[in-house]
C-alpha cells in the first residue's frame, strides 16, 4: 500500500497545531515529539536560545488512508 507524507512548517506553534490535529483525527503521534534540545550539540555551533531549544524539530501524526502529517518549527 502506498503512503503519503505531508510536511508542514510552522513558525513556533507546531505543537499547538498538532495537538489540535490529534483531536480532529483521533490518532496519536507516531513517536514522541523531537525538539532541538533532543539532538546532540556541536560545540563549534553558536548556542541556541531557550526558546529555540524547545522548538519542535519533528513530529508525525498518522491520519487517514496511510497518510502522515509531519511538522516542524524550523524553516
């Protein structure tokens, strides 16, 4: 069976949007939400702000017919 993934980019409200989509479609996230603070830090990169550390890097929500909504706060 074919699958479709729709990737949505938000500007800081991905978690709020996906919590709404969970209610609409009555499903659960495929895996826990991954945030910037969950990935390894390269010491040579500039530091992230607290707001950026809590930004959603990736979230996936299965909906109807093998389709997944995916999203991020990163542009």
